């Protein structure tokens, strides 16, 4: 998606455009997070108190996920099934992140705060995408 397409998408308020906007924003934030994990896994791992190998694996996964969400956002009319899959994946990511924090991870204070904040952000994307999908479906009835 080009910068011009993103700028046009940001100025519209139809349900279809809002849906694409929220998908594009999700892809951009996820992609930036993925690149940070890949490029700075060592320093980030030390700061967050998690293994750098985990950050590398998450970075690789998030790169592929961001590309898929970006591809969906670039579609003129993203298919409802694909959008629902993104919403569900975002909700699963939120749940797994919080469970991992409670049961498995022993991050630094910064890492614990980061885990909660990124979980809330991803849950927010899921909510916005779901609301926009519902609005699009309602406007086509």
C-alpha cells in the first residue's frame, strides 16, 4: 500500500474505508514491532527481561502476520472471513500474551508493562476491526 493510498484511506469515514484503515494501521504497528524484535533482539531482550531468541521468533512470526494483514488491507473490499480471522488472531495474541505473562514469563518491570500495553493495543485493533466489519455488513444490507 503506497503512502498516497494510506493518506486517502485516512481521510475517509465509510465503514469500508474505516475497516481498511484499521487493518492498515494494525499491519504498520505490527510490522514496526516485528522489525524492532528482529533488529534489536539482544538489547530489547535485556531491557524487557526476555530471551532474545524468543524475540527473534516473535519478530519472524510478526513479519509474516503484518504482511498478511497488510495484504488484506490493500484489498478494495477485504473479505469478511479474512477480517474475522485477523480479529480472532488478535484476540488470541492478547490472551496468550497475558497468560504467558502470568504463567511462564519472568520479564523485567519494563517487560511486564510492555506485555500488558501491547496486549491492550492488539485487543484495541481487534475491537476496531470488528466494529468496522459489522458497520460494513450493516451498510450493505
